[in-house]
C-alpha cells in the first residue's frame, strides 16, 4: 500500500451502543464493542443513525485585491515631462504640404492624439485615456506657446504646467493647454531639451519636481526611487540658432551619476552613444573685427543627443547647486539580460541601450518624429550613414537600420551642425532616444502618432508597475502517490511555475530536484505553439481558440483594440500572442506587445487539483465499468493536474506517475488543455498584451473534479468545475472525462456550462476553497446527486454579486443545465437584512441515509451567518433554507475580548466541517476569517473557531429522509455569545521546542445536552484567522489550519520602502465535540523535560502543509519548500481511542 494516505471514516456509533458521553474527557463509553459499520458514500456521508436531540443594505462592492501580498508596493508615480512642437511647420500636413485642409494639419492631429492618450476631462463622459488618475506626475512645455497657455513656454517650478500628480485640476489644465496649441515660428528644439534638463536639476524646495507633493512644504527626504521621463516630439529637424550648451556630453570621458562607473568614449562598448560634436570646434577666422587669418577654438553648440545623454548620465539631484543629495535608489530596468551580440560586438548589459541600469536620479528620453520630414530621411542603403530602414509606424524601430553598424563602429553619427543637409538633423531624434535609454518612434500619420504616445505612456506605466519587493513563491501544493506538485509565481515578471518533485517513501520528505517543470516545457525553444490546444466558449459550445474568423463578435471586439480602447486591427496577433507566440513581443523586431518571461502566467490563489482514474467509489449503475481499464472504461486515462493561472487560462497538464511509470506515454508536465473562460475572453484578456500591463487576476479560482452520471453516451463523465476567483464573476464546467479527447475535433463537447460572462444578479466572485473528500483524493464533495435524481455541482455564490445576498447555487449538469437557487433573501427584496457586501462560501454537503443523494448543506457567509439548507425532498420546489429562513448561528466577536468591536460579526469564507453528534444531530466546526481585499491583509479583528451542535432530528423511510429542525443557537444579542457555548482558551506564550512554537489550550467541560457547543478565540497573533477548510484528523478530532496572512504591496501613500510581513501559520488539533486537546498528545516534542500535555497547536508550518503516514504509522506534517531545497517534517500522533476512528486509504 502506498505510504501517502488520507482519512476515511469507517465506523460510526449508533446511539443505542452509547452508554455515556463524558463532556469533561471527551470520551465515549460503549455498551458493547459492537459498532454499526457503514459504507462510504458519495458525499463522505454514511448511513448515520442520528437520533432525536433533546429538546437598505447594498453598499460599495468589495475592492478585491488584484495582486498577491508581499509582492511589494509599486514604485511611486513617475515624473513625466512632455515637450511638443508648435513651430510653423506644424500647420502643414503629415506629408509636408503647407496648403492642405485644416483637419489634416499636424497641430490638429497632435491635439487629437494627446486627448486620445492622456484623456479628455471635458468629454461626456470624461475619459482618462491610458493614464489613470495619479498614475503619473506630469509637466509640459512647448516651443513658442502661440496659444498663450499658462507658463507653457518654459518649465518653472510652481507654474501651472510644472510637475504635479496627473488628476483633477492638473488634468484639466493640461487639456486646456492642448486646446490652446497653435502653430507658428521656427523650431528651437535645443531650448526644450535644455529647459527639461534644467528643470529636473531644480533646487530643493516646495515646488521641486522631485518633491513628494510639489506645492506642499516638505521637511523629509524626497522619494529616491522615483523614475523620470522626457517625451520629446517634433516634426523634423531644428532650424533656429542653438545657444544652449552642455558640452560634448556623449563624447567626453566622465564618471556617471553613481559616482563610480566610468564612461570612456574610446571603449567599444559605447560607440552607439558617442559623437565628436558639441564641445567646441576650431574654425578659420578670415575676416571680421578680430585678427583674421588664423584658427580659433570656439564654442560649438551641443547636439540634442548631448542633452539626452547629460539627462541620463548625470545625477540630477546630487546636492550641488542647492539640489537635494538624494540616495541613488532608482531601480535598474534590464530588458535584455546578459551580453547581446550586435554588429559583432558583445554589448554588456550595462551599456546595452535597451537597458536602463542607472540607479541615480536621471531622466529617460523617448522621441517622436511626426510627419514626412521626421521619418523619411532614410536611404535604406549604405550611401548615407547611418542609414535608416524606415519601419513605417513601428513602435520598435529604435534598433533597426544602421544600428548594428553604429554599435560596431563601422559608421559614426554625422555632424548635425555643419555641412548638414535636410537628412542629418532629423536623425538626431534617433540618437537622442538611444543616448537617453529610450525609444524613437517614427510617426507618419495620425494613427501612428497616437500609437507612439500610447506605447510610451504604457511603457512608462509598465516600467513603474513592477513590485518594489519582488518575490518568487510557491502558492499551492498537492501530493499524490510519490509525487509532490508545486505551483507558484515570480512577481518580477509575473511568470508562473508548476513542478513535480519526488516524495521519499519512508520519511515523506519532498525532494530538492524537479521531476518535471511545466513552464520549461512550454518555453522550450522547439515548442510548437500551433499545436497547442486552447479552447473557449461561444455561449453555446466549446470553440477552438485559434482562428480569428471563428471567434464570436463578443470576443473579437475587445481583442481588436489597443490599451486606449482604439481599434487597431491586431486581433489575430493578440490571439497568437495569448496562445503563446512570442514573435510580436516588444523585444522582437517590430514587436508591439508586452515582453514575457514565460508562456505560463503567474499561479497565485488557484490550488492544484489532481485527477487520476475515476475514484468516486459509487455503487450506481455501470460505474465499475467506467472506472475499469476494460474497453469503454477510463481507469487507464492520463492522470492530470489542473490549475488556474493569470494568463487567462485554466491549464491541464499531464501529471506523470514517477517512479511507477518510467516511460510514460505522455511526458509529465506537458500541457494538454488550456481553457479561456468566456467572460475572460470577452473581458480584460487583451490587457495581457499591453506593454503597460499592471497585474490583475484572471483565472485565479481553484478547480475541482468529480464523477457524475449525465445520462448521455457515455453516461458517466468526470466533470471539472472552475472559477475566476478575484479575476471575475461566475464559474465554468468542463467535461474532462478523457484527456485523449482534448482535441479540436471534439472541442464542442468539452464545455458543459460557462457563466463567467453572466449577468445573473446572484453570481459573484467565487473564491472559497473547494471541499475535498476526506476519503477519496481527487474527488470533491461538491459534485453530487440530488434527491430528484439529477446530478449537480453545488456552490456558494461568492462575493460582489449584484444582489449581494448569500445564495446556494445548484448547477445541474444534465439536461437543460439549469441553475436552482436557494437564499434567505427573495430576489425582489430590497430590505433583506442579509444583503449587502455578502455572499456564500463553499458548502458542506451531507448524505444522511447513505443512498448517495444530498440531504442537507451547511455554509457560511461574510456576515458570520451559518446557513442550513434542507434538500431532502425528491421534489425540487420543496427545497428550502432551514430554520424558517433564519441562520442556524451567527459568529461574532465577544465584548470581553475586543470591546471596541464587540458587535461586529465575523466573516466565514470556508466550509464547515461536520461529524455526527453522539447525542444525535450534527456537530459542526465553523471557523472565521477573510482575506479578500488589501485591507483584509492587515485586519486584526478577533476570529474564532466554533464547535456547534445542530440538534435537529432525522427519520428515515423508503421515500428518503425527513428532517425536523431543532433550535437555532441564539446569537441575536449584540453584546456576546450565548451561555450555551463554552469558551476554551489558548495560550499566548509558546512552549519552544526544536525551534518550533507550541501552544496549549484549556480543558473546560462541555456537557450535552445542556450545552450546544464551544468556541475558541485565536489569540496567538493579531489578525489570526482560518482561510483553509478544516479536515478530519483521527478519532473525534478536527485539524484546523489558521494563519496570519502575508501583507504588503499597498500603502496609504507613496513609498520606496513598502512595509511587508510574511505569513505566520498554525496547525491545531482539537476534540470536535469539546474543543479540548487530544487525550493522547497530537504533537511530539524533542525535549525529554518538557510536557506535551494539552498542546493543541504548532507554529511555523506553512500553508502547504499536508499529512503523510509512514510505514511506522507516525503521521508527519511536511512543509512546502522552494525548488533546490529538501523539506523538513514534524511528527503528529494519531490517538488510539475507540470512537469515530480514522482509517487510511491509498490516494487513488
């Protein structure tokens, strides 16, 4: 038998065999040794002989977190200066004609583009373009300010156009500036370059562009990690007499802004930057008032490229000239790792112009050349060097044309001052961008001008959206056979990981090396994207997600738009990118989409689910044939791993079966299926292609599978239910019976239901963990047969539904696939007290009489209500919310514990755990806690675990079960809990042993039927809560994992040092009926002098802990650990008392 086991109840006590239940010790004394046996049924329910017992509300939706905690806060909003051309030639059209219509004037097209990208606050409704409020700080200037906008001809601290957060009045002022633009005069480009540089070198003060809030006095140091950018737009070469100087900045040896790195113009690494112009020149003086007939050294104007280089290479706030001496704390942006060979030169990472390694306060320069004169100076050959290959409308043209020859030194930059024809001055825009570690955008028409501004702003936002604290984390783990499967993410580039690692059969330790790596297989150089099986749903059936023309309009419409919402006809390209094609990523020639580090997106909150051979254990018709390896059976199908990722897909990977399968038919880790839910495909999926992508969740819910009888051919099927979690509302159901059928020819049959594009007012974000069968791994308790004979998936409706009410969803899997709903609130009720920021978590489902049909369900909601649903009738219309539509119990904080929040109800986001009560009825373990929003991460409200006795009675007959509700546990008081619940307490000071913290708890007696249960307030750490479903442990005990979640990544204001905290996790074992410690200690200590009596909890375990049973019958709790490290384990002791015992079964 395999050593990896899971719990299965095999004995239940009928009350007629019970002599005494001792509430002090928690022990059951039997009249005889005879126990009534039962067979495990589909819901891990039994033939339980349960005896009669004794006697306006809608508020704002929850702001669900869209990135994982401790991925760190984003960088402060960057400084952006935009400099635009209003010279006379801007009255011409894009082709250089000066007599065209008004609508084709460059200045008009510029105004339209700026409003499209930056937004228009005067539109109806107002728009933000691609720049959300406060996402950047903006200053602007223009060459002449012909429209007399306030301050726009210069950059002066404190002026209307000076640096401020881009929102509100400042956004309106910028829109006024755009409307004022008119064209006249020459083209003094050097003036704008010099003013931008001088402005960013402004002295410290209230109006400094580096101040945290320019215009507000500040005594603290400025935020030293803030990035700065200059967007420089003109329609051609400059033509005024330049009087601005910074010397030959790119041709002179110097020390860069970090104070240590040397810039040597003689080095082969910097040929792309340097030229020989700008630092003075010997000229022949042959006339004039000076002595004629000699050479004289004279000042020589700096080139525009010199200004861009100076803005990047010098420390703009180094303490000189009254500037603030800011710490060099800007994060390097490395987009091309390692050495890149260009033109035969191995460009080092630091000197590659694709990278910005500067840590000092500096400015990156992006340039836009608009119109014929600024884009058509290329010759596309070598008779004019450096030549330009004129990639029309490209947003990735900076490294084309003669770029490799410039890097190699085969050609050099031309003199833009002397002997310069109309071709050599415009190419300074190219040189500026390279020197400023930005990009050059040739814009030949209005659309490409808008695309240029859009790409720059999107890139700026993306480059300042990376976490300040980047982490690589395992987010989910699962064990099956001798394999451990670990999923996770790296927040730096939001890539996903999924690996298999071996488990030692004796110790249960997880090995250090990966057996397979799914991301590595997807990213293999020889991987064929065209053969990847990606599917979606069109509202009627599954569709292959490959060919644009086959897509429904609802999906094509958003996919054919860029980040500003403008149709760009790149829909098929986006589809190819999302399928895995990487040829259009920004780092590639003419690429326009976001760079990815992996085809597999980050896996954060979605738990891994393993599906092997059919394992539900049903005794229904033909199920044995279905699970066999005979013809027509599925016992030999490929084992699968399913998990959701934030690349917009539910992935299915071959699980492999090492070491039992040394030569698998399908290699472990190979992706066999990728499903894009309908709501994702016609929603925000296109955002994943944007260069300015900011992390959000897509398919972040946890999938689960189970077998169901659908009555079709074949009649039995394995179905998968998945959800989007925080990524969206709704759920989807797939037919995953046989991975051999994951093919394009069978795609229409693979989607049973998809509600992710729903407008159903009762369906929200389903985020609770699925309920796993304690006895049968790979089977969820939520796929069941109802008493009307139909099969269904039963779910809580989740959070942020339109109605914001708690609703039990019964999704039929056969026939019309209708949804049955049960709720204490009527659809039309506007005054139901249970509505408002509410929703139902995953339900616990129970089959009372062992006939394989669901009889009752329990579930909790965000208001702390514990609901019971009576589903015992064969008539659907008789199903109801028990206790006359009132909750069985309401969890709330107790006045004596937290006086300031005495009447606050405690949210429940996990499923109750249950056992039959020795006195009849059902015993529930209900735990509280929530971690849905950023604010939840640091919430310190008291949470609790409750042991609750539902004293309802059940009678059985040939027609089924009749349920008579007992009495609800009264928690209507606003001051505390009823006296019928006994409080247990847990120590706040740990016992330290072997580097672990252990906690003891009280042993207060719980005497039934006078009492209705017990409760315990978590007190080991502020903010402790339960976010995972509880599990059976052994005998009468329940295993509960509580946690203090990780936090960080959001702050009330901008920061360069986000406050983060790591997770604290606790594993506790309590007697289910009394809340007391196990009579036989559950934890073994290494110390021989320290008693383990009354210890119920161990700290410093991880959220991925699982139990392993070794050959010596010692239970090990094994911790998850990173790849490359082996994992530690800790003994747990199952007790040997007679009662409700736990047997062990091999995971199937």
